[in-house]
C-alpha cells in the first residue's frame, strides 16, 4: 500500500488535536515513528493506539520509510469491525479513565458497554 498523507507528532496530545480537527472527514493518516535503532526520541506506537481508540480510529498497515523510521497507518474504525482482546481491555481502561470521546464510544462493540 502506498503511503498517503503523513503526520509526525512528538506527543499524544498532538495526534489527539489532529483527530479532533480531522477525524470526521479524513479517511486515513500515516504517522511517522522512529525505530529504536535510530536513537531518536519518538512517540511510542502504544501511545498512538490509545489516542486512536479514544477517537474511534484504529491502527493498520505499517510501511518502512527509510532505515530510521516507518509510517503506521491509522483510519476510522468501522462499527462492526473485529476487536482484539488487547484492544477491548484498552478500551475498558480508557472508558474507566474518562478518556474515550463520543466518536470512540460510537464504534465500541455492543457487548463492551461503558465502564
């Protein structure tokens, strides 16, 4: 898959701000993450997944950009999509912490419910 629009963020809040502004209109975004071997400080993949779930988005394909970094695709989650147990557990925690937005709650599986 070809890498589309790319976004490079340093903090989770920056991705959240992008999702607040674009999450209802964009179909995807590719986030840049530096490889550990690069020695460069970067946002962690796990942080991006947390933010994505809060806004009803999900991680997808990863493509290498060069020797130091790769791009991780994020896109809106479909209402009836399959949820892994790890994402279910993460969603439960995000709900309990009050971090899940209305957009994130809208795509939760029916059996997950709110905490």
